[in-house]
C-alpha cells in the first residue's frame, strides 16, 4: 500500500553538511548553550586547581601559615565540588544533545522517505538508507555531544595560558604558541582520515545493499543455482570493505598515538622549563608545583580538543550523507499554483486510456495485459504523471498531499511492518472486525496466539502470501479513503476465499469510490461497472455478463484468467 505523507518536522538548510549540523544545534539551542556553559565551568574549575595548590604550598607550607593553608584547602574543596556538579550537568546536557540530534535526524529522514515514496528506491540504495539510520545518526549525535567538552577544553587552555603568562612570560608563550602548533599537527592527520572515512562509508552502504538483496532473494538464488556466485561476490566486496577499514584504522591509530605522545612531550617541555626557572629563582616552589600540575592537566584538554576535531569530522561526513538524501526531490513536482477540489465526489478520469470512474461505485478494470491496468492505477493515484482529472481538476494541479489524501492505491508491493498487528492494520478497534470480515481474514487473526495483539515479524514472514494479501486489504479498508484503487487484491488466495471477498467488498465500500484492477470473474461479476482495456485503451465497458456475451476479446481474457 502506498503510504501517506507525514508532516515535515522542520526545514533545515540542506545546502551543506556544516549548515545542517548548525541547524540541528540551533533547534536545541537552550540545551546546547547550557552544555557549553557547564562544560566551561567543569574544565575551568579543574584548570584553577593547580594554581590553588601552588598558593597553598607558598602561603601555607613554605610560610608555615596554618590559616592560609586551611583557606586555600577550603578553596580547593570548593573547586572540587563545583567541578563535580558541573561535570554531572555537562554530561546530562551532552547526552540530551546527542539524543536530540540523532532522533531529529531520524525524523527528518523518515519524513523524507515518506515524501519521496517510490522515488527513494530509484535514487538511493537500500544500504545507504540503512547506514544513515544506524552509523550516521551516531556520528551526528557525537558531533553535538562533544561540543560541551570541546568548549571547556578551549576555555581551560586559555585560562592556563593566562595564568602561566602572568607568572612567567616564557612559559606563557610556550603554551600560547605550542598549543596551536599541536593542533596543526593533529589537524594534518584529520584530512586523510576524512577522505578514508568517506570512502569506507560509501563501500559500507554498497555492501549493506548487497547483503539486503541477497537475503531478500535467497530462495530464488538457491532455486536457480546462483547462491555460490553471489556468495563469492559478497565475500570479495566484504574483503574490500575490510581493507578500506584497515586503511581508516591506520590513520586512526596514528591519531590516537599522537593524542598521547604529543601532549606528553608538551608536558615534559613545560616541566623542564619550569624546573630550570625554579632553580634560577625566577619562580617560587609553589609556582613550580602549579606548573607541573598545569602540564599534567593539559593532557586532558589537549586530548579533548583532538577528540572534538575527530568527532566533528566524522559528524561532517555523516551529515553529508544525510544532506544528500534530504536534497533528493520527487519525480513529480508540486504545482506552482495549487488548485482546490470542489465539494463532493466527482468522476476520476484517465484521459490517456479513456477510463472513467464514477463516484460511489465499484468499478473493475480488466486488461488484456496486467501491466496496462497497473499503469492506469499508477496514473489514477498520480504515482506517475498523466492526464488524469478528479471532479474536472487535473491531478497535476493539485498538491500531492491532497491527491494522497483523496486517492489511495493498494498493490501487492505493500509490506507488513514489525509490531503488534492491531497497530499495523490501523483504524479504531470498532471497525477492525468488519474489515476482517470483508477481507475474509478473521480466521488469520483467530489462529494467532494473542489475536490482534500478536507481534508481527518484519514483512509479515509468518504469514503466507495469501494471508499477507488479505491483511493488506484489511489495512486498505480501514484507511477508508474516498477513492480506493486495488491492484489484483485476490491474486494469491484460493477460489472460495476470493468469492467471499468479492461478495463482501462492495458492502464494505458502500458510498465510497472503489476501483479494482483484476481479471477474476468472481470479482468482475460483483462490480457495478466493468471497463475492458486493450493495448492501454478502453475497448468496451458495461456489466460483466453483458461483456461476456457481446465482447469476445473480454471473454477470452476472463476465461483465461479463470483457467489459471
């Protein structure tokens, strides 16, 4: 069944991945600002601790002043409490930002998938969509999560540089000049990592698509003896992906090593310089202790900054994939000046074939070639463009959402999703029994261990083809559109079930417009009006029995359908 569109939860600027990430941040700006603020307080409170310890050494221990020692000890305790509280709050807001970014991205991609409909499968591989919903949302969430710690790390380094500069100009210059140089060194590893991650991400999406195709068509592959061929191809692509992953890991390993070695070397340099200044009497013992504390502490903000760069890079790569999906446009364009439909129901007319569907009637379309009937159904539902009018208004002049709301096309490509059957069928509980009865599906529900509350597996794998077809018909009836187009709704059921469905369908759709594309004589005999299509054009129309008697071509098609 062709799904109805959902409302767009937002309209970000899709022109670049950077703007998309910025849009996500702006959507949750209160928590983003709070996370940044608490991240700064968390890191700065830690950065001030070595200075306080140095003061305690100089004023308390060196001068043997117990009061000063107690005072600075109390200040150190206060900083510890502030750091602990700020760390908890920073983490809380960071997690919220992660979840907000990840699930808002999911909302956008699902809404886009619903808007694109059949266009999505033509433009984007299944594996690409799956990867967006798994790996990419995690990287996007991490990009917003890490900003709180990244901002705190920058603030801590600025604070330490200011303190060191006030105590010793050379040490302050070492920090002010050294930190940007370290960042430049680490940044040199980010660019090749970015490119290799992009290549790995593309191969991952392709392999996911391949695996999905193999699982879906496994029975067919075994039937035609193609299992070994596809297995070998999958194995080769899997090894290629592994090699790409190893190339990414090589750069990541160098980056991880640099995150340890470079800050460590920087600490050694600062401590060595501080020791020399202390020996020359240029700084006090307490300041030397502080400098050592700063040097040790600097490892944390420096590693945090490199981690921030890494996660922002990964988030940017993931955002590019999401933006590429969000930038896809439907094959059918919205009208520049949307028209509106008059009140009441009117004729639905396909000018190309000559099919006219009268309101409030059950119309059957019997075509010599089934694909002709399917094409007419697609045009009536405007899944392909055509000269179709509803109440005299061309469908191409109507907003696509209006067409989807008024006309529903239910074919055999519809899927049953996982979850409780009641929710999958939709509709209120009071209408479900009647719909099950009309689709001759009551026995299916009765056989389930928990009835309508039974959890359905993905694609309804526990049901046979005929059972799935009947449940899809139930879902279409419960949707209760004003115009329902059914494409071969009884092709997978036995003759007795088909007869019951044919007898009940008209009553279930009383007062509504229904179109059934079929060559089944059982369904055709129950239709209010039958349209016979040959070579894509209306060749005859009337009642089923009338056409059987007066139209040999129609009789041949229906008889052939009955024999098969």
